[in-house]
C-alpha cells in the first residue's frame, strides 16, 4: 500500500497517473471539497465516490479558495495537512490541491468518467454538470445524507457542546 504523501501530486502528475490508469482499462472518478476538518460524512462521500470507478482522484480546495468559499477563520487546517488527511483515506488513489473556486478546469484536464458530488446536490444542481457532459462523462451523487457539517462541528468544539 502506498504512503499517503505519495498519493499527492500536481495537476500534471495526477493527469499522467490518470492516463496510465485509463491505458490499463481502468475507470476514473473525481470528487472534491474543502475537507477542512475531516469527519465521517467526508469518509462516506469518498467511499461512495470510489464505488463509482476503479480509481478515485480527489481535488482539495487550496487555502485561498476555502477562505473565499467558507469565510474568515477558515480553513482551520492548512491545505497540505488537509490533502494528506484525504490521501490517508483508503478509498482515495490520488490527491491534488487546487486554487480555483470551482473544478471546471480540473475536470477538463482530467476528464474523469464520473464526477461525484455529495447528497446536498442533485444531478441537475451540480454546478459542473455541463462541463462533465461536454466530454461524455457522467455525474453521480454519493455519500450519506448531508447531516454532517464542519461549521456545526467547529461550533460544538468551541462551545464544548456534546452531540
């Protein structure tokens, strides 16, 4: 089994890995997120994404992107730490950190067979659905119901509140 750090690469490195997997006849799924404080909902999302294909690539939002998307005080953990935690999840094959606020550029570069989003979306509300369809990919909704929220978890930690 590869060490977690070995799973992390640049877009060019991950693209080469994806091309090698495709040449070997394997299918590729892509999932993405901030993964600011890794929790059970993230693990179930990643496991669900991996079930959609032979290889799972995960895009982790960079620090600037998380700040723009989630607000002041976020991320809690720096991008390198978040990428390493995601890479340590057994279901994940490759990880890359990206600075954009959306994944359209990554989807066009990697052209995964399946773009996976969490259950807070439907196939018709996935922002990148048209990009995925443009190259013949499909969208899959995976994971458990969205009742795990990093914002709520952080509030519970700050206040010392239980479940």
